[in-house]
């Protein structure tokens, strides 16, 4: 009897995932996307847990603007869009400089070019909006330079290995957000680009408490810390899905950061600004964001962390 080790089992699963993706990559992207509508609606109907998270989150963000029926409709559209992102994943294996225009159109690339001319490194503020994996790969192809990403590795190692290979196929480096401070420092000195997805809930010791859609959200302070420490330029970059199935990647002008000399307060104020930028872009395509993530999940805050809480609108509580 052959006993399969954990490593050999992971290798087998990794090879199976790659084989399936390579097979699906042969199917035209638009053909696969025909499944998004029925699969998204099926997911919405069957997954009560994530449906409730999405509706609760949208109620926080749009409860004063949309009716409950409109929020439910938006949530259904969101589930369909998230299925599209998954179905588009195999096609990333076929993305090239020759066919990039069939995947994405760019706006504001002059802002990225201007940021690079400053020579102090570029930190890209972005979020899980549109097809974020596509934007990183496409930008690297368009600029013929790496668009490195700071990410949290997946717990499922075979899939993380596959995802890392795809993310790096255009020369991008995939950086572990918990172990890459030295690498980010080196990349800034080399005037390279590092993208940071700043829209997910953070632990109290990694984040600061600032408003997001009018409710306090614990937000990772890493982007603000890196920007201030290395004098890097911060530019927003987001993508949204167009009616023709492509995505529009939008690069905006560099952000003016608060640099008062009070580092702790500056980190809080700049992170609050980052959240407002993310919020504004989500409003451009509200069905495109990752609403199934528990963004406002705040647990008990230690007393020593209370000083991180800033900018609460009147009447807004932590809970």
C-alpha cells in the first residue's frame, strides 16, 4: 500500500488544477462567460451565508440611497460579476501584448508615467474591483515592466502555487504582505511599481480605524507607512467592467499625502484618504466589488488600540 505524503498530494492537486485551467483556456473567453448569468444566480440563490454578507454590506453602504429590493438586485448582479471573474481566469493564460486590447482599455497611463519619472518608486492603491488579476497582468504587458503585487497567500497551497505562477507570468513579483517589507524597500529604491489591495478587513495590530462608506473599518496601514517611509508616489488604479465584456483600467493623478511630522496621525489621515478613493471608485461600478467579504468585521478593540480611531462622523459607532 502506497502512502501519499502531503507534499506529493499537493503536487498532484497542483498538476490537476493546471491541466483543467489549460483545457479551459482553449475555450473562447466569451463562450465561457455565457455561464456567468446562470451560475451567478444559482450561487446567489443557494449560498445563504455569502448572500447575507453581501446584502448586509450593501445596506451599510447604500441603505440611505437604495431600497431593499434594489439592494437585493444589486447583490444578484454582484454574484454574477464575481462568477465572471472566476470564468475569466483561464483566459489570463492567453493574455499577450498582441491581444491585450480585446481584454482591457487603459485611461490615465500618463499618471503612471509621471509617477515613475519622480524616481522614488510607485505604490499603487487598488482594490478587489472589476478583474483585479487581469489589471496587474495587462499593465505589466502595456508598460513592458513589472507590476508587482503585495498579497496574502492562499491557505490552499496547490491553488496558491498556480495563482502565483499566473500572476508572475508577465514578469510581476508576488510579495507576501507579511514578509516583504525589505523587498518593498528594495523595489522603491529601484523605482519600481508595487500594487496594494487595501479594501479588506485588517487585524487591529495591522490597521487603523477609519471611515469607509460612513462606517468604521479597520484598514491596513501598510500603504501609508511605506509611502511615508520611502517618499514613494501613491497613485490610484482601478478597473471596471464595460458593456462589451472588456475592462477599463483607470489610473488617476498622484495623491497628495499628509506629512505633518506626526507620523502616527499622518498614517491615520492618509489611510482615511485612501478609503475615500476606494469608495469613490466602487460607486462607479457597485456590482463589481467583492461585497461577499466581511469588510466591517470589528472585534473587541484593545484599549491600546483605541487611539487609532479617527474621523468618525457624528452618530457613527464601531458596531
